[in-house]
């Protein structure tokens, strides 16, 4: 699995500890040093089945600075993916990508349910 994180993020730290405590192996990737590409984000979005807006870090400063709350409704999926690919701080984190799963943000019960079905 691929674990995409911002190491200073407390939610990412909790998720990483949970993965470690549960013996789940993953490849770690720093989201700002190695930002997800448009192609990766498009594939993750398609695989996840989630609304594309769930890939945005809506509580981040960058999201607010750019006024994305008002801009996203008028953007196409490709425009949103292109925007996400420009700055890792716009992406909801952590992102966990497996063969058949994509999870954004860390909600322990959801991860448990999906990873242990």
C-alpha cells in the first residue's frame, strides 16, 4: 500500500501509528516533496468511487486562501484534479492507496472496516 502523508500532520501521525500497530505494510510518501500527479489523482479518484471534493483538504489554509469553497462548484473534475496536482497541501491527508481501495483522511472505524473485511 501507498501511504501519502504530511509528516507534521497530527492526523497522519495517528494513521501511521494505527497502520504500524496493526502490522499493515506500506510505502511512505511525503505529500509536499512528492506531490500526487494529475494521473495518480485521476486513478485514485476513479478507484475510490468518492466525490472528488473528498480529495480536498477543506480545513487547510491554502484551500481558504484560494477561496475554493466558492470556486469548486464551477470547476470540472479534470480542473479540480489539475489544481490538486499543483500543491500537496490542497490534498486531504493522509491518503492510503491499495490494490482495490483509496482512503482519504483518517477515520479509524472506516479504515478498520475496509482493511479488515
